[in-house]
């Protein structure tokens, strides 16, 4: 009987990316001034992570309100270090484009 195989690279990437989104959402702070001014949007942050989960780089992609970009980068710093990369990704580092959304309720 064949042994069950582990998750595929795509499955591992999807699961890890979802975990990143959840972790950043827990550390996100919607700036009060941005809320008062009605600033909303999605800020995409490119994260480069080492195999052990340490943050190598974080940079915003595209534009958006400056306070929301700063809040997104602060969430990344607060959440770091991240969980180690899944072995299925098979690399010393990985890059993720992570959207952080700010919406007024």
C-alpha cells in the first residue's frame, strides 16, 4: 500500500499565504485619522521571508493613502517573525504579495 504523500507545493503555498493574511489582520490597526477622513483601500505589501520565517524585506506595491501604507508596514513589523516556510516550498526564501484591506464599516 502506498504511503500518503504530504501536501503539494501549491497546497502548502495556499495554506501558508492564508496564515500570513490571518496573522497580519490580527496585527492591523486602522489609523483613526484615516477613518475620520474616509480613507479606505487595499495596500499590497511584498514580503520576502527567510526559510526560518524572519522578515528580509517588506515593501509596498503601488500607491494608497500614506497612513494606510505606514499602518500596513507596522502590522508586518508587529507580526514578525513569521512561521517557518513549509518544506514543500523548497527554498531559502520566498516572496509573497499580501493584500491588507482597510474598509469603513
